C-alpha cells in the first residue's frame, strides 16, 4: 500500500482535510492523518515507508501518536460498503 500514491507533493494533500477522522483537535498535517489512517484502513500493526529525509521520517513518526476518532472508522467502512 502506498498511502501517498508515491508522492506527497500532489496538491490534493494540501487541499484535503482529513481532520474529521481525528478524536479531537490535534496539531497535524493531512499527510500525517493519512499516514495514521493507513494503520486502520485496514487495521495493521506496521506500515513501511521509504525516505532519505530525516524530517519526513520524524513527521511520520509523530503521526503514529495521533488519536483517531473511534466512531469514524466504522462509519467510513459503512459508507464504503453502502456504495452501489
């Protein structure tokens, strides 16, 4: 799985607001929320990333501490399952 479709430079990552998935107000970027969601959609224990940028790795490591709203993942799955 590539949570960023190979690149975080796409404008969609600046325009997409994923904060609805968070438990409460937390300091984050859309990239961090997307990375954190990669652990829950589907549920996994590890996500592999590749980077040569220590700042990028630190940002992703910080993302693992984001708290996801316990109600949003099941609701998201229901919405996906209900699609025709």
